[in-house]
């Protein structure tokens, strides 16, 4: 826990310094975040008007996703010391999983939903592309305000760049859990358990390796196995929150659903390409990292397609 606290304090000091030196960018970034939060709150309020049984089932499904993420995260506790090569392989594996999830869990279902809502392939694609752009802008903003110091005298020390890259990755995965939860909420919106239960089950099974991937990635920042697992578990709380938002969106702001899926996909693809892949290739372990990425992609692609 001390390592996590120290990382938080150094990040906090660096972020405050960046914000003070760039007030206009800080203001724009804050406005964008407030707009997203307002949409989430509005959707949650709209969900309160849904039938009680539908709302309860959606929350059950969301918490099932959280429990699956927590179970996957707990699997990382048994791991001992991690070599540099294994660290890069694990990061590559996690990156591959997120690339597959971006394609098969987010972009393709987002295109299908957007096309159905707009009755146009072009407008449907444009809707998801809008989300992709928003996701990239969000991660660019976070990347800008995250210090990238290489010197030992920098705000985070010599390992700052690696730590920041991993935490950006964890944020992107957390963001990805929101539309997954929203999908669960939408599945239960009509009260049809034959639709909601299989969908929630499939997403929950996929969440097990995702929780493990996040915990393994966090181990590379110096966190203990227990602390990394607890933080990875916390990322799963976005599943029940997303379920609540999803059931509200189904009767209110339906087009926000495919936009959010594009946003999460854009955020993850950006982080994998901009941060994680360069990090895993920096220490001469390109082959191990690439094999890990391909393995992660294959595992998540199989889960996404086999489970529907």
C-alpha cells in the first residue's frame, strides 16, 4: 500500500503543477469530463423510471461482471517475483486482449447498434468514429497531464515513464468496463431474461482474464500482488455503474451507447499503440512481448466470438 500511496502523491503533485502551468487546457479538459459525468448522471436518473424488476436484473448482471473481474484479479496473487522479460510479456498479453476487446466487444457491436438506430451504414459508422475520436482526445489529454520524466530527479524518479504508461493502460481498461456494463443494462431493459442472462454471462466470463491482465500489468509498476489485485478489482465497479447507465440510455439517449463503445475502443487502441507497445519493446524483449500480444489477442478473440 505504501508504494501505491507514494505513486499517488507524486502523480498528484505533478498533475497539479501541469494544471497550473496550462490553465486553458486544464479548463477544457475539465469541461469535457464534466459533460461526460453529466451524461452518466442523467442516464442513471432516467434508469430510476424503469420497472423495478428490470432495474434489479440489470444491477445483478453488472455485479456479476464485477465479481468476475475480481476473481480474475485474485488469480494474480499467487505470482512471485517477475523478471523484466516476463513483465514485458505480461504487458504484451494484456495489450493483445485489449486490442481484441476493442474490435470484437466494442467496435463491431457499436457499429451494429449505431446502424440500427440511424438506419444508415454511413451514419452508423460516423457515430462510432465520433466515439473513437473522443476516446483518443480523452487519452491525449490524460497523457498530456501525465509527467513523462526519465531523469532520476524527475517527479516520479527513473521509472516514471513506465509507471505512467501502465496507469494510462489501467484507466483505459476501466473506461472499457463502462460500455460493457451498459451492454448488460441494455440487455435487461426489455425485461427479457432470455436476452439479458446469456449476454451478462458472456461478458462476465470475458471479465475474468481482463481482471487478471490488469493485475499483471500493475505488478510491473512495483505494486505488491495483493495491492495490484485490489486495484484491478476496483476497475470492475464500472460494470454495475455501466449497467445502471445502460438501462437508462435504452429509453433516453440511445445513440450515446454506440458513441461510448467507440470512445472506449479509441482510448484503448491509443494507449496500446502510443504507450504499451513502445514500453514492451524498449528493453530488447520484442519477441516475447509480441508473442504475448498475439496470445492475448487470440484468447480474447476466442472468448468474444465463441461466447457471442
